[in-house]
C-alpha cells in the first residue's frame, strides 16, 4: 500500500529530525554549561557538525570567569573593570572600595550547604 509507505517515510523523517534537534540542543546546553555562547556553537554545529562543535567545546574547556560570574562568585570592579571576588571590599587591582554584592555565605553549594 502506498499510504503505508508514505507513513513509514514520514516516521523516518520525524525520527531523524528529532535526532538532529537533540544533537543541536545538546551542543547548546554543553556550551551554556561551560560558560560559552550557545548561539556561536549552534552556528559552528550548523557549519561543521554538532560532533565537531562538541569536540571544540571539550578542547576549549569551561570559561571559568563566566561560570563564576553566573554563580555570583565574581563581579567586575566598577572602577577598573577587572574581575574581583563578589565578597571583596577592596579591589586588588586598583584599590578602590567595593560593596560586596551578596552576603557572606559559608559552604560552596547554592544554598550554602
Ligand atoms: Zn578595580
């Protein structure tokens, strides 16, 4: 039956479309979790392949400054724009007074646990 062939063809297309979308979504999330720009790596995945984009992400490693900023551990000094710890009261680069951006929390987890 032709109808069954059309349906099975559509299912194959749907399957591969889902796999491709999951690959691109995986690259985006891998970039985001490493502090890299998800849009740039989606473009790299489109231009080369998601696999090579992922290999590039692994080779580059995490962007520690961005990750620490996302976790609220680092902020930029308003006077000299260098990265300083969010709990610092004085910039170690230019010596200007800083206001800690969050209360001092003991422990390393998100809830201070
Ligand atoms: Zn400074």
